[in-house]
C-alpha cells in the first residue's frame, strides 16, 4: 500500500515538473517571435532598374 502511494506521488511530481518545463519552452519560443515591427516604413525600399546596366538599385525617396 505504501509503495503504491509513493509511486503515485512520484509520478505526479514528475508529471508536474515535465509540464512546467514544457510551459517554459513554449513561453521562450513566443518571446523570440515578434509579429509587428515598429520601423516597418524604414525597411521598405523601392528598387528601380538602371537602363544602362540592367542592375536594380534603391530609388531616392522624396
């Protein structure tokens, strides 16, 4: 009887530790991904083709 209680307690403790570890990994994964950037407008570059060389270069912003 005592062995069953000890085994059940140990199983519950290990399950709790595993679930807590999975939650921590999930929280860390969410922190790394940012869906919005504050400087979206600065990252947009319009390219224009140079008629002489055919190379695309950033155009001047007015």
